[in-house]
C-alpha cells in the first residue's frame, strides 16, 4: 500500500494530541467515546 493514499480517521486535540479511529468511517458510538474522553481530559471546546 502506498502511504500517500492511506486514509485514517483521527480526533485531533487543541494541543496537538491525536487518537486514531481507524481506516474506515467511524461509528457514531466511536465518535461519542472519543468526545467523552476529550471532555474528561478538559480538551473539548
């Protein structure tokens, strides 16, 4: 696989930290889980 064509879904925090949600479109549950984790770390805006 050519690295320039690989697509990943990530959540990017305001401080530059990031979490990969995988290569396929994330589910609503995965997005909600990531959002809750950011909120718990006071990184949501």
